[in-house]
C-alpha cells in the first residue's frame, strides 16, 4: 500500500514539471536529428508510429498516463525534424577550392597554438554571393582581433572526420562550412562586425594589459580564471592541468559566476535583499563584458539572473527545469552543439551533477574531508566523466585530490585578479595574487608528475564512457532510492 502511494506521488510529480520533460524530449530529438544519420531518424519515426497507435488505443480507455508518453514521443519527433531541416539547409563545402586575395572578416577571438593562430572568419566576396564562415589557421601574422578586415589566400577545404575528431559536427556547431589553411594574410585598416561584440573583445584586451604586474606563467592562470583567456598558458602547463583534471579552472565558467555572486552578496550583506540582488545583477552583466561575452559565462549569468528575477517576484525556481529550458534555447539556435560541442555538454552535465548529487555527497562525507569543497567537486567530476572519456579519451586518477587542494585557492585568485584589474597601480595585491597562483601551479604540476596521474583510454572510448555512464546512473538511482526510503519511513510514521 505504501509503495502504491509512493508511485502515485511520483507520477503526480512527473506531471508537475511539464516544461522539464518537454524540454528534455525536444533536446533528445534535436540530438538525434543533428547527427545526420538516416538510420537514427528512421528509428525515431518508427517508434513514434508505434507510440501513436498505442496512444490512439489507450485514449479510448482514458489512460492519461500513456497520453503523456505519446506527447513526449511527438516532441522528440518534432525536435528531430527541426534539427534535420536545419542540417539540410546548411550545406558544407564538398571539394577543395583555391582562393586568392579574398576579403574576410574575423568573427571570433583567436587562439594561439603551435601551428599558428586559429579563428573563424567570414569570406565575403566568393561567387556564391553570401558570406561563407570557415575555420582558419594563420601563420606568421600578428594576433588578430574580432571585426578586423583581412585579405587571405589559400586552399578552402571540406571537413575531414576521423575517429578522434568529428570535424563536420564541430564546424556546424560554430556555423562554419569548411576550413582554410592560409598562405598569405594581409590586414586592411578598417574594422567591421557587430559593434557590441567589438566593444566586448576590445574591453577584454584592455583588461588583459592591466595584469602585466603579475609575472608569467601565473599571469596566464589569473587571466583564464578572471577573463576567460586561456591562450597564454604554455603547452607543458596546459598538459599538467589536463592530466590532473583541473582544466576547468583555466576558463571563466559557471563556477566563476557563482564565486563572484557569492563575493558580492557577502560584501553587500548589510543592505536589503532587493538592493543586494540588483547590484549583483549589474556587476554580473559587467563581468560578461569584462570576459568578452564568452558563451559559458553568458549561460551561467542568464541562469543566475533568472533565479534573481524569480526571487524578486517571490516565485520558486525548479532548477532542473531552468537548466533544461536554457539548454533548449541554445539548441534551437544551434542544434549541433548538443552532440558535437563538448563544452556545452560538460557545462550542463556539471550543473546537473551539482543539483542532483552535491547534497547527497555532502551528507555522506566526513566533516574533516572539507566536504563543502569536495562534495561539489565530486558531483561535477562524476557527472562529466562519461563525456570526458568519450570526447578526450583521458581519465585523471588524481583529479579528486588535486581539485580538493586547488579549488579553495580559486576564490582568492579571482578576488585578487579583480582587484588588480580595478587598481592596476597597486603592488601588494598583485604580489599576493601571484603567490597564491604559484601555490596552485605547484600543486597541479606536482600532481601531474605522479606516474599514474592520468590514464589514456583512446582505443576504447565508447566502452569506458559506457562504464562511467553506468556508474553515474547507479549513483543517481541510489540517491533517489535513498529519498524513496525516506518517504516510506515518513509514511509509516504517519
């Protein structure tokens, strides 16, 4: 009897979150439709036909629960159809084309690698008439800024997929149609592009110059944490962060937004709630400008601003529904990021891990384990592990320990970096920030030197990611089973 009451309660709870399940169904459909594989779409359509027949039959006997299943199936079909249509209407380059002295506009920030700087550009004067966005690798030129107009010569190439890198999906996720390896690049004086984005990128460049009082390589880490600029880090140090599972510290992300919001709210604790939330919102919008409008920052700030708006209006927020809604909005704009953009997957997986597992870990860790730092770290690591194994084929064994030691250092580094940006003429704060950053780098480099720091799973990515996914599902099941047992005890007590 108790079990039946619990099941009825779960079904009622399922129906109380229609936006969560409808958004999730649409995301599943978009993921299937954006793969471009006809087999996946045929399977979806076949399943939907079966569900439609079942729904027609069960509608006669008024079984409303099955109607929900049919609606979700139709939403999956709608999402798959939308992604398939968007994919069909955005053709890629199919053959190599030589281009000579073609005008192009830079439409992204450049990242410096060992082979040159990589960025996205729009080719303007090809025979097609419409601009063609491509990924460019430029050698022997100064670092370009967003909106700069150049002339470029080289070979325009179609995407080439491999087991390690699905270039077609990567280019689609960035609205690009091919790649170009430039022979010559010439900078033209004028600048184009969106005036707001241009101002954002220029603001980030000016702020980077204010960090010169901090020496390298510590300056590169501070720039990554505060401004989201990770192109300044040496390759050996970047590899050390990768082996220790701490790469997330090098980019401004949702955790940085949470830290900044926490700092602001505590500094303004003497003021009223509405004034405190209003100032926090303004400063977070300024942080978006300061970091150059990075997608992960925008994503996190939008989530936080919606929570603030709900708080001011006296409304409750169901965080999984909010996360699913924001993810759906991004997927409708760019359907291919759901499958092919690892940063999109990692960011939302980490957020869901924090929502679902963080408190559960915290209640089971001893107090002396610094569970306020370790619990969210473990939750995010477990939630993102299947994606990391499948996308990068590398498992960091020392990640929990290194994260436990380094995560508490992010707050003082971020605070010191922000003060350095505001007061660039000061000496003590940059010196102190550099010292804390040096400690973080020592912990990371020491952890990376351990022989078993990371394990490469390059040849069996699908197998290892499936095992990690099974572990994650098992933990979620145990977490909710524990909650169900609590409900049962409560019902027995009644």
